[in-house]
């Protein structure tokens, strides 16, 4: 059976594959009726995983606090993200899972504080929290797919 971290990496790789052909402008584009963009969603997935896992266990995050503050729940895009930062987020999408697996195996999440998400899901421990993240990833993958469908054809004509 595939372990949860391999599954998590596959989900992130699937997401990265879905956006591999986008331009910097497309990553940053906010269509009418939307309040965020594709790169914000990717940054948010990284930040949310850090908050749900590390902060709830009283552990230091494996990303810079500034990234967390810009992409945590309740935020929205505030600036244009350049191509080098997009590449950095793409690398974080995978490296944070690798780090999470190592930290999990070191039992760093033993002091996990139970809580209930805004979706009403109870997360009593790190294992349940990790399973919840699959739901959260899928939700934001759906947002990313909707954002892609709303690219204005004339804006992105090659």
C-alpha cells in the first residue's frame, strides 16, 4: 500500500503538472468574479499545510513566516509574483512534503492540539490532520481549474 506521504507528493505533482504550461501572467491573473489567482492558491496550500501540521503541534514551520502570513487562510493576493518566486513555490510544493515526512518520522507532532476546522472537521491528531489536507488540496485544485477556465482568450493569445 502506498504511504500517505507518497500519496501527498503525488497530489502535489498532479497539481504542478496541471499548471506547468502557464505564463507568469496567467499565474497572477485574477478573473472577474474571483478574489485570488493560481499562484495564491499554490502558496495557500503550502501555508495551510504548515499551519495545520506544524503550528498546531507547537513546532517551527519549515517555510519563512512571511510566506505563511501572505498565504494563510483569510488572505488574498496583494502583489504580482515574478517567475523566480513562482519557481520557488513550485519547489516548496514538493520539498515541504519531504520535510513533513522526515519530521513526522521524528515524532515532531506528538504535541498536536486538537481543533475543528472552519469546515466542521475535527482534527484530534496529526494523522487525521494529514488526511484532512487531501480534502483541502482537492478543494483548491478545483479553484485552480476554475481559474484556468476563466482566462480571457484575448489576454493570453500567443
